[in-house]
C-alpha cells in the first residue's frame, strides 16, 4: 500500500503553510502615500514635524487616511492618487526647501503578516521603472590630489628643517625631491622612513638615488587601498546625500567591486534631472587670491563659472579641498541678505585657520572642479582603431569673497546675491564635496510606463503558459494530470513565498524564469508518470506507483542538479535583470522538485493509497 | 522487445547533418561574428514611443545631420515605438540626453521609454565574464556528469551541449539577431535544459545496459530512446508551450531571450537523442564501462 507517515504529511503541510503565508502579502494592493523627511539629512523627522504636517493638511481641503512616523520619515497614506498628488503640492508649497517629499506606493500588508516579516516581492527597475547608474571613482585623480597635498607638506617641513631642496615635482604619480647636498638628502630620507610607518604597514615606496641626491616616493599598495577606500567611502556618503535630495522612497547606493558605485533609483519620474544631480562629478578647492607679492610661478588664472569673460589669478596652493566640506546651507545675515554657511571637518578647519590668520583683507576663492570626458580614435599596436577615453579637468571660480576674520571649522560667505543664487552656491558646495571625481560607466533608464507594460506582459505570459500546460496535462494524464497541476500551482505559490522571504528582486527575465519553470516543472511529473505507465505492464498498480516514483527520483535529481549548476553560474556572472532570472530559476528548480515529488505523491497516495485498484488510468 | 522506432538506423545521416550545421555555424561565427547587443558592444540606446507612426528615414537623417553618423534607427515591436542605437563612438554617457534633445528640437518629440548606456569598459567586462561563465558552466557540468555517470557519458553530454550552444550561436550569427545579456542567460538555461534531457536518456541507457544484457549496443540504445521518447516529447512540448506564450505575449524586451530558449529546446531535444547516443555508439560503450558497484542493483533482485 502507498501511504505516507503522519510526519511526512505534516512536513508537507508545514512547508505549504509557510509558503502560502509569505506569498500572501503579494495579493494586497499598494496604496498611494508620501514620505516626508527633513532636507538636512542630519535631522530626523519627529513629532513636531508630524503635527505641522497634520495642521497643514487639516487646513487645506486635501484628505488623507493615516499619518505616522517611521524610521526618520513621516509617512502619509491616501486612498486615491489624486489626493496624493494634491497633498504633495500643498505641503511642498508650505514647507518649501525645509523638507523632501517623495511619492511612494505603500504596501497594504496587514499587521499580523508584517509581524511575521511578510512583505511583497521587490520589483526590479525594469518592472518598477527607474534608473540604474554605475559610477566609477577615478582613483588616480584621488591619488594625485593626495600627492599634491604631500608635496606641499614636505616642502613646508623641509623648509622649516632647513633642508636644501633643489627641485620638487610630481610626475606619473611619483613624488620627487632633489636636494642640493647629501646631508639634506639623508635627513629627508630619515623623515620619509619615519612617516612611512603606519598601523597596517609601510605607506611609501621610497626609491633612493644617492648619486644625484634624488628621492622618489610612491604610495604603497596598503596606502593605495586606504586612499581608494577613503575616496569610495566619501563619494558614497556624498552620493547618498545627493540621492536624498531627490526624494526617492527606496534608493540603493552601494559600493560594487573596488572602485565602483551602483545607484538605483526606483520609480524616478525624471531620469535626466536625477542624472544631473548624481552626475555632478565635481570637487572643490578653496584657494587664496594671488596678490602683488605672489611670484608668477605660484599663480594661475581661472575663469568665473557664471561669467567666462572675467578671470582672476589664484595662488597654486590649495588651502582646503572639497572632501573636507561636511555641510553647506543657506541663511540670512544680520541685515537680511543671503549668505552661505559652510562647515568643514577638524583638519579642514585647522588648515583654514592657518591660511587665513595672516591674510585678513585678502580674498578667498572657491574653485569648482569638474571632470569632463573626451574620447578620440587611436590606432593600437595591432593596427586596429580603438576608442581612447581621456578625462580632463575644468576649474571655475564659483565664489571670490574677502576674508574678514580668521576662519575655522565653520564660517560663512556673505554678499552672494539673491536667495536663489545662495542656494545654488550651497548646492554646488555640497555637490562638490567629493573626494575623487567619478564618471558614469553604465546607465539604464526605464520609463514608468514601460515598467508597467513589462509587468502586464510578463504576468499575461505566465497566465497563458500556465493555462496551456494545465489543459494539456489534464487531457493527457487525467487524474494524475490534475495532481500534477495542483503541484504546479503550489510550485508558483512557493516560488513567490520564498522570493518574499529572501527579499529577492523580481525582474522581467525573472518572470521569464518563472514561466520556464512552469514548463519544466511538469517534467518531473511526466518522468514519474511515464515510469508508472511502463511499470504497469509488468506489475500491479500499487507497486507500479511505488516503483515509478522511486525509480524516477534519481533521474529527476541528476537532471535538476545540472540545471541548478547553470543557474548558479548565471547568478555569479549576471547583473541586474539577469541575476533575477537566475534567482527565480534556482528557486523554481528546488521548489518544483519538492512539489512534483512530495506533493504529487501525497495526493496520489490520498487518492489511490488505500484502495485495491484493478486498473490505473494514466 | 518494444523497439518502435530505430533511431540508430539514421545515426549516420543525423551525424552528418549535425556536423554540417555545426561547421556552418562555426564559419558564420568566425566570419560574420555575432551582432552584439548593447550589453556587450557598449554604446547608447534610446527607445521612444510616438502617438502616430513616424518615418524612420526622417529620424535617421535628422540624427546624421546632427552628427550621429553611425546610428541605427529601427521599429521596436510596433511602428509607434522607435529604437535608436548609437555605437560607442566617444564613450560619452550623456549621449542619451543629447539624442532626446535633438529629437525634441527637430520635431520628433515622443515619450522616452528607455535609455541605456554601457561604457566600453563595462561592455568588455560583461563580454569576458559571459564567455568565462559559459566555459565554467560547461566544465562544472562535465565534472558532475563524469562523477555521476562515466566519462563516456560525460563526453557525450558535453559534446551535445557544445553542439547546442554552437548551433544556437550560429543561428544568432546567421540571422544577425541581437545577442545581449538576456540571450546569454537563455543560453545558459539551455545548457541546463538540454542536459536535463541528456541525463534522462543516459540514465535509461545505463539502466538497460545493466539489466538487459542480451541486447547489442545499438538495440539497447534504441530501446532506451524509445522508452524515454514519451517523456522527452511531453516535456519539450509543455516547455515549448510556455515559451511560445512568452515569445508572443511577453513583449519586445524578451523576444530574443524566448527565441534563444525555443531554439535551445528544439536543438536540445534533438541532440539528446542523436548526439549523445551517437557519441556513445562511436565510443563503443561496453558493459564493462558500467560494471561499477550498482546502487540500484539491490532493488532489482527483490522484484518478483
């Protein structure tokens, strides 16, 4: 007789209940909502903001369903999209730049499901619409910047220690000092060696050329890793702030590999604007204006950003660079004129203090440094023409103001024009706070309408494919076919449930993976049924069922393991949408084995297990 | 014996057909190459949707006038959707916006549905990664099959896979269909699927070799193929059902993907019948090859 033990039934039941429970949140519709957060990312939303929003909404005619505080943000839910848009306009007009308001669709998962950790499957950008950017941090430029600072520091140190320097320069990321005598050379070498000691290991690679009294210095791999980590980390923070300014409900800003950053903005309506803000591959430099005593070798001429016909001469030495800027915002001075408040970190404050203490009355300039790309066709060693990308740097003055006092970590720039100009300058300052320039190496934008279209088309293909397979199986295998169809349905539920539990992302190829799984999942049952048919020629129905299932198992297992290998490799090499395909395919293979073998068997056992059957229709 | 169809009678013809198509594919891949999609070639792509059909030639001329000489302009799905592809002439990431602006300025304003930019470096990386992934997949599967079966089966299986992959690639090359990341994904899925088939057949050949010692190899393989034929046909049929649903209703973005899968299922089914069995015949699989400790053997003795 074919019977499962009570434990086997309970195991199957348990798995199915879990699968159903976690698949359930996907059935609840989403609800229009808005999320409100303070523009200043350092400030988190609180009860007072909640009350303020509530008052504004009460006063206006707009209706809302619920308002509450969640993770530094205020969430307001609406029953219609019109109310959502309406309220956004009302709030935006009242609060202006104080807050960032993001439109969102909130899941309406009931509380008991939420408490169990239930949530709907996340949609990939190709389904939700949105932008995906891959940015590459230019480490060489970061390194160059560091070397320039180092050059400055050593020039000063050597001067203070009365070493006799003949020449100093940076070429191809190598810092070189030539000394006039052996004594200076030796002292400098000693200084280098002391400075090179770091916690993690030696920071410098020092090349000695005693015959010509030249010392060459390069960063060691350990130091380079630090520079890279610092640059990428700093850029990540800056990017997160910029992304926050966009007011997107669930952005992703992540490091990928050693020097790349992924930015994903689901549901962005205007990708161009997003790109403009994200893509400000910029940096800042604070420099003193050159005066009559500055030697011609120590000064450079720059154009103004808003007026390219006027220029100013600035000193070559950088007082503070953009990565020291921690914040910049607008305000008003005592007489009601716009001003920009700037905050630097400790080290930046110290440098600023040093530079300004003897220079009150001189002017301080803020240079905006932008990286731009230029590509040209060149012939490589094989005689083939290839594209060579070179980036160049453009520096423009965005502010030139008189130093009125010794400046420290926080200071202000007054006389910056009207409030709009002030906020532009503040935005530039914040945007410029990047440790190293970045460039876009990949971009994928999916408009919201295309996302919706993709979901509809994908779901329709699942439905149609599923219906066709069910029809065929029922006609071809009768009772067994129906058991297989139930398993197929359970399989879909389990895939959805497991994707929700894992927090996996569903993409368009992912949907295709589910469709493919539907087609392939019946394979296990077809194998079993074919085997049972064969066994029936020699055996009675009950042993035919038993042997059919057990003989087919080995084959099913082997066949699925190999597909799983292919799917796993796909997961490793794939990106974005393709990864989604690998995920649904892998999950589908595992769940289809469970449903096709365990669930179908359980059903067959329940139907035929206890009966004495003379003839089996299959 | 239940040998309804003598597959192996036609094995020479099938072998010649396979080799011919294989060679043609290799030639086409060698001389024409693949028409690489954006993922691998790098470049910029803009999909624009219009309310009324527009002249592709007019858009093309407008783009040429504005300095985008090597741009391709084609309809995408319907004559309301236009796909503009610009090769990576300058690795410039703002090409998408520039093109949108040009279109707007010249009176071709439509809804921008999609903009994709893949930098030259990223394209090259994806290319390398994809090729490497494919090789790793084939190798791992070879290992698994060799471990589970026997090296002759493994050789047969991997030959079949190589055959499938090359022929599908060949078709993509001959018809100049776009080969992008999703097609690569489909190809890897095909590797998994085709193997699925192969293993089912191999499994049965192995079993019959152990239990039906009175048959010669040709009869044995024919018997095994016939025994598994019902299953092979049904599975391929259901898979094709859903794949056609995907191909017809799934939208333009996964056309290439579903096409590769459909071809893969067809070629895979064929190869699991002819390529694997042919290889086994050529390698003269013998009883001794399978005279390893049989885990299933014990079951058989208990049978009445």
